[in-house]
C-alpha cells in the first residue's frame, strides 16, 4: 500500500513522467489514457529537444537513458538567414554551448512506459469523463468510459493529476473562460527516413548544405517565415516549417490537422520558392508530412484546485508554442517537482501543502517560459512584438539583432528550480 493513490488523466509524456515521479514519492498511481495502447516506438510523433535537466531527470526513471543511442546531441544552436531570391545562406547567431539532445517522441514515450514501476497501473482505452471532489470529504472519484466495451468505471484516489494535454477538460472545469490563443501560423512537420539512403543525392546535398547535422539544431529564417531542422537517432531527419496565415478550422480536440494531397503539393512548391534546393528537396521527398496548428495560452492563475486535490501538469498546465523547445521539458520538470513536493510533505493528511509548494515552484517559471516562447515565435515569423508596427526583418538583421534569436535567451535556460534546491 502506498501513501496515497494518485489518478493521472492522460498517459502521454507528462502523464507517464508524473507516474514515475509520484510513484517515486511512495504513492500508488492509476493512469487513465484514452489511446488504446502505448506508442509502438519510432512510428508515432516526431522529434523533440531535451535539455540537460530533462535528460538528467529521465535518466533517474529510465535505465540507460542518455547512455545509449536513443538520442543524438544538439550541441550547437544555429540561426541562419536564407535569401529566397539567391538561395544563399548567412549565419545570424551561433551558440556552441547548447547542450540539448534530440529524441523521437515515440521512443521517449515507449521507454517511459516500459520503465514504469509496479506501483503504476495504466488503464489504456479509458476515456476520462468527469470527476467529483466532494467538499466535505477527502479524495477524488474519477469516472471513465472503457472504450472497448462502452461501460463506465469509477476510480477513487486522493489526488487527481490532470495531464490531459493542451485542450484539457479538467482545466476547463476550473477555468471555463480560458481560451487557447492562435499564434498566427501553422507548422508543417515531417520526419525523413534515410535508412539505407545515406549516399543518395538528397542526403549528400543535405550534409553539404547543413554540415553540422547530427549535432546541430538548425533554424533557417527567410522573410516572415522559418524552418527547423535536426537529425534524430536511427537515420531520420526531423523538420518543421512555420507559415503565417489565418486560423484554420479544427475538428475535435487535436491540434494536428489532416493535410490533403493538394495542400501537400502546394506546400512543396512553395518550399522550392522559399528555401535552398537541398531543404526543398528533403521536404518534397518526406512521406506523409502533417500540419500542427500552433496555439498557446496566457499563463494560468493557479495550477492546483479543489483544496489541493487536483493539480495540472504538462500542456494542460501551460499550453505553449514550440519555439523554446519547452513543452516536453516543462512536462518533465513538472513531474519531478510534483514528486519532490509530495515526498517532502508526506506527513500531511491531504496533499494540499505539497501542491501549494509545487504551484509556487512551477507557476513563475512556466509563465515566463511560455511568454518568451510566444515572443520568439513572433520574432522569427516577422510578426510585430512589443507594440511595434513592423516585425523583425531577417533580410536586414545585424549580428546584434540576431542575438535575441538564441535559445539561451529563454528564462531559466540553465535549469528550473524544483522543491529540493531552495529555489522556492
Ligand atoms: C501521439 C502524440 C505524439 C506527439 N508527438 C510529438 C512530437 O513528435 N514532438 C513534440 O514536441 N511533441 C509531441 N507531442 C506533444 C507532446 O507530448 C507534448 O507537447 C508535451 O510533451 C506535453 O505532453 P502532455 O502529456 O502534457 O500532453 P499530450 O502529449 O498532448 O498528452 C495528453 C494525453 O492525454 C490524453 N487524454 C486527453 N483527454 C483525455 C481523456 N478525456 N481521457 C483519457 N485520456 C485523455 C491524450 O490521449 C494524450 O495522450 C505528441 C503528443 C501525442 C499525444
């Protein structure tokens, strides 16, 4: 028997990270996830960048994490300008002390799942519907639908952890008026698999145009647009391309949009116009590119509700644009901080003190990081910031202007405080 039972809603990166951390604090954990099964590995999702703090934290949960070949170094953060007329590239800003690692979402998710301790039960195919946290009683009761059978089940615990992503229904219950904010652009994304094709013209061209692939996070900026490129383990190149435009209509809760053949064809033609021939070719040859509509939200006033029985983590707590590579990194630190706070306050009858400390540690950090990522995205997309009439124009940018593009400008870049280290 653990010290309490935590019901975690959502079994993606934030949910599974919390399961590790909360079980590490001596609790039993039940995860409710609507997906039918864990990610199979490399097939689901695309690339993500992990900072040193996340790598260290993940290594506590996943045996061998960081010591094997599952991640590649991102030692360099490099921003370059592409002249769309001549296709010439010039360096804007280069940071050789970046110290991130590139991972594949599917690999990270699979490894987090495989390493879960026995105190964690994951109920796949369980769609969370609602919860009760009666005023006059301790504990929470979560109700879920078993998607395979249609039956409804109740799961009782002492704490409800909302890890149900950027469109969180649990957050909506406490903050019904909080709306996601469309950033003004969407991202085309793709993973190019070059296994067995290292000596193809495409890859020879890519290695020539991007000589630091394998250890570098490339940002290519053109007029009012930018692209991101880096290599992943097991012969894959991950790319993203942000395009300004009106907000598309989305159906359902997902921020990923189905791309029609006509949309893909138009995007590939446009890539020829904007980018150097090597990147345009890579984009043309990538199978099944997809579109993410980019949203974030203004920082939340609180992360814990219901007298310290409900807590928000991950994208549910801080939907963010991806420009500071924060989403997964914030999720990992949320989990770690939550686990430390629960361990520290484990003599309390309810987790309220622990959640207050978690909130005090995380709220200022995630608020600053979300707002910085928003600003960085707008700068790179040439959209006005700070009330200025004109946005950043990469064609005229000086080396000094370009310093603001570096990833190291992110608040708490060197690591965020957690409950243990006196940062509260
Ligand atoms: C399939 C998938 C692939 C991804 N690929 C990438 C990637 O390649 N690169 C990247 O940077 N980020 C990716 N992400 C997003 C990334 O995981 C998050 O941005 C970040 O790590 C924070 O994760 P999160 O767990 O808070 O949110 P999310 O990853 O969005 O997870 C929320 C989880 O909650 C579950 N959920 C929501 N509502 C309910 C409900 N009512 N009942 C039960 N379960 C529910 C969802 O099914 C999902 O698993 C991906 C997310 C998913 C789900």
